C-alpha cells in the first residue's frame, strides 16, 4: 500500500512538473510570436513611410538615383522576406541606405529646409527607435525560450512536445553596423 502511494505521489509530481513546464514553454512561444508581430508592425510602418520620403527627396536629389532605387529595391525585398535571418539582413541594409540618404541630404540646403523632409526624417528616426525597442523585446523572449528549451530538465519536456529554439533578430552584415561614409 505504501509503495503504491509513493508511486502515485512521484507520478503526480512528475505530471505537475511536465504540465507546468509545458505551459511555461507555450507562454514563452506566444511571447516570441507577439514580439515578432511587434517588429513586423514597426517594419511595415517604416516601409510605408519610405515612399513618401523618396518622393520628397527625388526632386532635390536628381543625380542620386542609384541610392534612391537601392532603397526602393531593399524595401520591396524586406517586405517579401519571411525568415527572421533574411528579414534582419535586409533591414540592416535598408537602415544603412536610409542613413546614407539622410547623410547625402545634408548637401542639399533646400531639402534640409523642406518641412515634409524634416517631418519624415523625424518620424523615421522615432520609428527606428520603436523598431529597436521591439527588437530588444523580441530578442529577450527568444533568449528566455531558448534557455527553457536547452536547460535540463525542461529540455526533456521541450523535446517531447517539439519546442524549438527561436532565432534572434540581428544585423548579420558587419558593414551594416558601421557608420556610413559620406562623400560629396
């Protein structure tokens, strides 16, 4: 009788552990998806601002067509990207190209004085900060999920229920981390 009670207690504790760990993994996975959704919303907002920025800049920077077309191309590619690593790579390149536009715009006093350009520049700057905050939140949830998926004994439950590690959203291109060089 005592052995049966001990086995039931051990089994109950094991079941409670598995249920609690499973629920924690589900919560972390949902937070990860929420974090990615936040990044996606901010990136879409930025993608929607870019055409307005480019139209404002086009009139002033006629001979900078290559830079403008590169931003347009990167925007289109980024909107199509589905994988976190690819999205991160393209967004890094896009951020660098936008920084180049703003740096080159310094050489156009009329453009700098244009109210639309100033408002778009301010809005994009604020949006970049929102993207960074969303990215930090997402990467924090990836870190928490990955710790649970890899740590013993929760890794056993994660393996049983096919939980996988999340992918960090980071800039992979070292050139995208560098300060853009501006030449006139």
